[in-house]
């Protein structure tokens, strides 16, 4: 029979030794949820942000005016609903709602859908803000050259807007790592859910959740540093000098 620890740190070491694989599997699932949810959420937000910035002129056909009002109205409703309700409630509604209409959706799939849609609502406003932050003169200049709204967005505005919102995108990624814990309500086997299983066996909740806290901190700390390095790289080298300036110095 295995001798039980008698000290707090003894229990920490014992639980990690006994359930290390469980903790690591939970952390892996948490990262999967955060990565997939952030990427899909960003794509949803990108599309929604572009559509919400489409301008409707008086000269446009009435069909376009009505269609754009309907689409933009639906997007506003989607954003408001998912930003105004807790993710834990959204997860329960999606998981048990699909079950209610006889759709067998695995808990992990329901979790991915929940995080993606929730993130998309926040990303939509982040992207819209990034688009608005780009000087309007660039948009007007592109349109004066005959570029469509989509061409203006993809070739002129979005490259600058995405750079401006990179910190916000990284922040959403970190938030998703932590907020994935609410998916334990629908039995998604992420880190928090796995911790409950490990802690309940010996009723050692404090040592178990201390291990979980350290793992969450390690994940967010490393990812934050990676994102900061990426942002710095996007800024370009500190020694960057524009061509005209080089020519002036040569003279």
C-alpha cells in the first residue's frame, strides 16, 4: 500500500506524480480549445467587421440597401447577445439545446463551437475598431482608383488594421485559455475538469488546484511572451530607415 503524504508540498508532489498525465492532457485540451476558438473566432470577427463597415449610398439599388440593413442588423444582434451573456450559459444552451432537438454533439465539439462563436462576437468589434483606426483618406484614395470595398479592405485597410489590433487578438487568446474552464459544466475534459477528478480522489483540493494554477500561469506566460515577440517583429527592425531618408543622407 502506498504511504500517503503528511505535508502540503508532499501532496502536491504526490498528486502530480499520480495524475501528471491527467493534468497534461487537460492542458492540451485547453490549448486546443483556445487556439481553434481564437482562429475561428477571428475569421468570424473579420468577416463581420468588414460587412459592418460597408457603406450604403443613396445611389445604391434598394435591394442592396434592404439586404445590407438586414445583414448588419443580424450581426449587431449576434454581437450584442454573445457579449451580454456569460460563456458558461452559452455552453449549456448550445450543448443541451442540440441534445434537446436530437442532435448528438460531443462535449468537445460543443465547447469549440461555444468559444468560437463567443470570440467571434468580441473579434467583430475589435476588427471594426481596427478598420476605423485606419486613416479614411486611404480608403477614399483606394475607392477613387476604382477599387471595390472588398479590394480596399483586403489590400489597403486590413493589413494596417490587423497590425493595430494584434495586442487585442493576443489578449483574446489568453482570455480563451482561462475562460475554457467554464466548459467543465458540459464535461469537456479541459484542465479544470481534469483537476476536479484528481482532487476528488483523495479530497486534496488545495494542492490539486495549486498545480492547476501553476499550469495556467505557465501557459499564459509563455504565450504572452510569444505574442509580444510577434508584435515586435511586425513593427520591423529598430534600425529601419525609409528609402528617401537614405538618399538624403547619401547626399
